[in-house]
C-alpha cells in the first residue's frame, strides 16, 4: 500500500533552492520561499498523487539548468581552491543564468 504521507518542500542549503523528493528523486522547485517554488511543488505533488504515488520516478529526458549549475558549482568548489579567486568569479558570472533560467530544461536531451 502506498504511503499516506505527502513529501514536504524543504530548502537545499547548498543551492538555496526549494526541493521535494518524489519517488526517490529530488525535484528542484525554485528559489526557497518564493511563490514559484510553491506553485512548482504543488504541480509536482499533484502529478505524483494522480499517478498513484509511484515509488520510482519515470526517466526524464533532460535536467534543469539549476541541476546543471549545481553540479558545476560542486566541481568548481573542488577544483578551484584558495588562494585562487576563480570560483568567486565563476559564481558571479553564473548568477544571471541561475536567476533567469534555473528551471528551463536545456535544449538538448540528457542521456
């Protein structure tokens, strides 16, 4: 029998994004505390409930820009160590991309 508990929206501290785990996969919903995040959370949970609360998520064909940025940020933090300021420069350069396109899927399919 499927769980009766509805997963909660929580803050992903590293990215500042709102995230919910459905079917064992994390879904980033937008900036923590924003209306966009709540609307995306409601949509995702509604679809999850309508599909019978599956315990596994269907395979997605693409990832969001936010997910790509998060993976790149983790790489940069490991690769560019102090005293290098390269990570700081990259972080500032990526900010407009994150603000404008965080939830847009990239143009090409993700294998």
